[in-house]
């Protein structure tokens, strides 16, 4: 049986060398699009971890950085975070490059933009909230904001929670929960002045926040103790008055009553235990 032979025309032709791109980031978008196709074709046949693989992958990243900059313009209202936005968007671009396949017959820009924008949105979702709230409420806040804008245009006034619930197809309690959670998106320092004068004596937010009134709690405790104290006999009430109102020592109380200090101590322990039990049972 004759053996098969390979003719010169049947041998695999060596891959064409890729063009060297000195400054990939400066290549015009149209040229970058064509070059990217060549580099993606080579990347698909290279072994990951080789020097050429790293060169091709890095060049693809730089060739397509304009996609990240374009996506970042959608968030120009956050100019103070633009550097972080570009960095996060670049991570999305790298993920898109690692997952892209030429065989899908889809332009790389079409495939990459959702990856870049999605990565930026995740960055805002995970870092922009001053107080951590569940992701469900973070997404609900966005839906409520959109519905609020639409209803304001229709009603010429701010919509109620019931109207928002009807528009979103939710229960009113869910909308109220979302509105409350939205307060956690931003936070202000308690030392922030209420005016913009910058004067040291300017009132701050902390000045408007009340404090717990300990005397109020004491008043409630006294009122709760009154019926319990009234159940004590006259001598026990006298001992309580001398110890806690007149602030006499146990020895002084014993001397006035003609009993030992130890006996006064036992009487006080019995009475305080009885009053404590009465307060707990009332609670």
C-alpha cells in the first residue's frame, strides 16, 4: 500500500510577521481597528505566557484604549474620579480582549463596550455608596430615580410613594424601603458648616443633632418605682429615704434605728432586689 506523501504545496505556510507598532496608543481608531484584527488572529494561535503572546496582548490593549476613553466620557459628571474610571475601564477592556474570538464575526468595539461600561458601573455600585446597602436596593434606587423624573414631567409635581409603586409595579412598602436606602448614597461630615462663610464659629450639622436626655430616663425609672415603693412598709421606706435621699451611710442609719450596720445592709439588699424584680416584671 503506497504511503501518503506531502507535497510542498500542502505544507502549512509560516505565519506572516506582525507589524511593529512603536506607539500603539497613538494609532488612529480606523487603523487600530484593522491592526486589531491581525493581532487577534495571532493571539488565538500563540501559547499563553510566551514573550510574543505578552507583546500581542499588550499591543491590543494599547490599540484599543480609545474605547475606554470614549466610554469614560459617559461619566464626565464625575470628573474628580476620572482617573479611577479610566483604570477600571481598562480592566474591562482587558477582560474583553481575553474573551474575544474573531470567529464570532462581531466587531471588537461592539463586543468590548458593554464590558468596559459594565466594569465602570460595578465600580460605582461597590464604592460610591457611603453606607453599605444590599445590591437589590442599590438597583431599586436607580429605578425610583428614573420613575420620579418621568412622573414629575407628567404630574408637574413630585410623585408620592404610592404613585411610584404603581409605575414600577411594586408594593408601596418596597418603594419606601428604596427611598430610605437612597439616603445612604451620600454622607456629610457632622463638622460641616451650615453656611459657606468658612467662619470658625459657623454652626455645624452636629449642633442640630440632639443628645439623649439621661434625666428623662431617670424620670421614667422613678415613675415606674413609685407603686413598688408604696408597697413597702413605713420602716423600709424610711431606710430608702435616709440612704438615697439624705445620703446617710449604713452605719448612720443603723445608729438612728438602733440596729447594726450589717442588718441595715441586709434590709437594703432585700429591698433593692424586690424593686429590681418589680421593674423587670413590669417590663
